[in-house]
């Protein structure tokens, strides 16, 4: 399909001259004798390139440019003007103009410039098509999976992303909550604005406030200059608060104020700063239980949990392991300039039967380790870690865990396997563990453990 070119000028003779300059080209031409009519065309037609005069009566070229760049798929905009000052050029480029030319314009030069703009449009469209192909194959924006469980997640993202609602993302460690947060952002109207991630558990309480809200010079020892916080950086876009359940109660009060008033104050400052951000929060904890136990504010919980999405653990979506493995190996091959290895049926069988206590993160790490030491171009069971072949239980009742797991991950997996052995009967599981059912219930919720 031919690219669509919109010509805009309020002087009839100049507009006709532009039309004649492109009459015998392959572009599908549209003309508008005013900025207002140009906006009407942009609203009703999919335009690829806009060539507009800057100085016009009524809505000028800058107005046309601002409207064009606000569209979901903005066209390339070239500004033409007889008033070619550096100030005008800088302003137009800052507002998103692709190029800027002064009158009188050499027709040959203008055609060459529009041809370059057309090449840019084609490249953008090719990239868009590629992203759509990846999205159709794997899901959306980096999320990978074809199982019914993941299809439900994709549908939730499609419904929730266009809204302004805050979202609480739930699931075990390693299930891909940050990838899901990015998918929500990139599928939303805020996609062209920043996505800012904050890993709350990684910051001590003394630094968390400054990290989120920024600080003024001299606010504390070491504050040698003013610094923007993450909320300011995310203005107009999305802020992702990972491990929100680890935020201290004192900071929860300040977060609640931001959610309610959409305003912040830098540490050590008095100025109130308005911020427009969408908040996505994630946790592997049971925040409802934390609310009951007084560890999390109820009012903040309901502000964050307008809607929620729960990511299933990998053991509940094993049908996605082949496509996930292929995805990770393709990424590794591209990054290392190597051929993508094949995965034998026997190796896939091992990957599928393994229980993956570390979820997708563990799968990614295993494949990266395997890729580094892979000698041939076919991944076989012999290339996989030996720990993946050990039975979950032996005749003596012992349990085997891969090296490298944290104590919390070991406890999580131990409790899950005990529950599985007791077929989900928590009273019997508590008796086996020699603890009370109440203690077991509390610990299960803290770790986000479910029977497999």
C-alpha cells in the first residue's frame, strides 16, 4: 500500500505547488488549506507523512505538529516556513518534528527529504509488524506462553492496560511480575512515557523515601545537590513498586498520600509537586493477611489493589516450557552471536518433569548455564545440571534441592512438597512438620505457598 502524504498550507498557490511537486509520485496525496482541516484529516485518515507550513491563520503548524504527535501511531512531520529562525527550529524539533526546512524550498531537495521520511516510515512499520508477530506467537511485550493459564493473563492485560486503575501483581518469586508490569505499561496509553521500576526490598528505610520522592540539597549528609525521585521520573508514565509488602509502615503512610493527592514533596523540601503516574505494585506475600496482622495498612492495600493479576508458577503451566526454552535460547544466541541450539526431545522431557521451585527465573538461569558450556548445537539431557535428575524423594524420605537456593526458597519448596504429600490436608501436614496448624497456615501465606 502506498504511503499517505498530507500537505498543509493556508496559501492556495503554495499548496497547489506542493501538490504538483508530488503529483507524479507513488504517494497517496491529501491536502488541507488550514491547520483545523489538517486535524480533521489526521483524525479521519491514517496519514504517514505531514508536510505543513509553520505560520498559518488560526491553528498554526506547531498546533498541527502537536496534534499529530499525540496520535496512537503518529506520522512523520516536516515543518516548512519562511521564518527560519533557530528558535523556531529548536522548538519544532523539541515538539517532535522529524525535519525543518525554510522557504523558498528546492523541489528536488524536498522530494529527497520526503523519500527519506518514507524510508523511516517503512522501517517503523517493519518493526511494528515484527513486534506484532512476536506478540501473536508468544503473547505480548516479552511475555511468553501459549497455555490456557497465560491466555487468561493476556486477556486481563488487554482489558486492564487501557485504564488508569492501579494494579496489584501477585505470584511466587521468579514468575515474571516485572515483565507483566512492563506489558501493562506498553499496552497502555502511557507507553510513550517512562516506565520506572523500584525494588523496595533492596533499599533501607532511610534511603527509600529519598529514592521515591527525591531530595533537596543539604537535606541530609551526602545530599550535595537536588535529586529527582522515581515518582518525578515516572511523571506521565508508570511506576512499578516491586516487593511492596516489604515497605515499612512509616513509608506506607507517605505512599498513601501520593496515591490520594497525586502530590509529592522532596525530602528536605517544602514545594508540593504534582505527579501523574500509574502505580503497579507486586508482591509474593499475602497482603490481606498482612493487613489482618497489622503489617500493612488496609487503606493503602485497597488503593493498590483496585484490580489484581496473579501469575501462575511454572509448575502449573508446564506446557509453556518448550516455548520458554526456545525463547531464552534465541535471546542467548543473539546476544552471543551464535547459532540457536536445538533442544532434544529427551532434554525437553527432563525440563518438563522438573518441578522448578525458582520458576521462570530458574529456567532462564539453567539454560544460560547450559548454553555457555554447550559444545554442539543440540542440547541433550547430558548438558543439563545433575541436580535436575535427582528424585524429589528417596526411600529414606529425604529431599533433594539444587544448590544456590536461598533458605526461604528451600522452606517454600519443603512446605509445598509436604502439602503435596498430604494431598493438600493442612492438618496432616502440620502434624508431619510438628507445628500447629495455625503456624503452618501463617507461614504458608507469608511465603505464598500453594499445593501443586
